[in-house]
């Protein structure tokens, strides 16, 4: 019996190595203790920001005990629940105009990033290719939070000092969870 279990364990490890560490990514996601879901998007209009249609991300994080907390995250200025929380990523560019990328830690210790591309007072939808300094995302696994609470891996590749991300934004700005790699 032990020999069979060892064989299964070795085959599983081999499969993880062959698929490039995806198993590690899922393990990191499961270890965060929180689930998240994007509840929707809304227009954001404060003194500090522009008036973009669907510029705010309304998200809910739920911890392992079932306690939930809602966050209103501005993808245009980095404010979270009305407080300046996220830092703008300088030198981020995209294949569409008006890209805004913000990164930081929420009060629940979750590392997040937002990606939004604004044009003509409207947030872009669909897939956006973003290039930013490698230091912003290296050592993290990135996952877009979907409305149903599932998370989709963000495709990341590196060249020299740059990271290239393919971000799928179905309904406007994307909320990305950043899981530290082990």
C-alpha cells in the first residue's frame, strides 16, 4: 500500500513539474484564507478622479470563517473605500489607450492590483495586453477575480526588465489578486 501511495505521489509531483508549477500556484491561492468576488462596477466621480463609466470595482472578500467585507476600489486613482490605498504603477503601457494600473495591500492583508483602460469616459472591455516593469509582479502568481468568485490565471511572460500580462476584462476594470510565490 505504501509503495502504491509513493508511486502516486511521485507521478503527481512529476505532473506538477511538467506543467510548469501550476500546482504551486493553486496551493498559494488556497493558502490565502480569503475568497473574493467582484460584485459589480460603478461610475466613480470624486474630486480626485475623473468620471469614468464603470471605473469602480465593487468587490467582496470572505475569510475562512465566513465573515465578509466589501471594498469599493477605484481603478482610476487607487482609492479603496474612499481612502488612498493603492499606488500607481509607473511606466505601465497597453495595446489600448488610457491604461491605469494600481497595486497595493488591502486592510485584510490581501495583495491586489487593478488594471483599467479608459477611453472616451468608458472603461475598455475584453483582453488587454499590458507591459510594466518586471519588479511589479515578479515573485507573484496573478489571478483575475471573476464575478462568480472564481479566479482565472493571468498569462505573464518576461523580457529583460519588463513583464507582459494578458488581462481578460469581461466587464471593465480588472481586480487581480497577487499571491506570493513560495
